[in-house]
C-alpha cells in the first residue's frame, strides 16, 4: 500500500534506491500524486521487456508530509485518548 510505504520512507536515509517491484509500484503512485520526488528507471532500457526497474526516492514533498500528518491525526482520533 503506497501510504504504508510513505510512512516507511520516514525511516530511510534519502535519497534511497528502491528495487523491490511492489515498492517501485508504491513509488510510482506516490510520485504521480506529488507526495514524493523520485526517479524511476529501467535497468536495461534497450531491451524488449522493461520489467526490471529501480527507483530513486529523492525526498518526501511538503504535500507528502501534510498527508503523513493527516494520517497520524486520523490514527490518534480513531484510537482515542483513553
């Protein structure tokens, strides 16, 4: 899930190289929504099938940090202060 990956990025030193296909998918979604800055590249861009890729997450954007804050606020409200 892209939001869980966004939370994981908080604990990584950026820029970070991402190679797991599921994480690369999360990077593509977060990049498309403007929550991170990243580059996604093919390992062999001249090949007929470009499934092997890697991504480089450069940073979490201000919108990304705002989304993380909203997620945190929602989580706290759901758990209550009890």
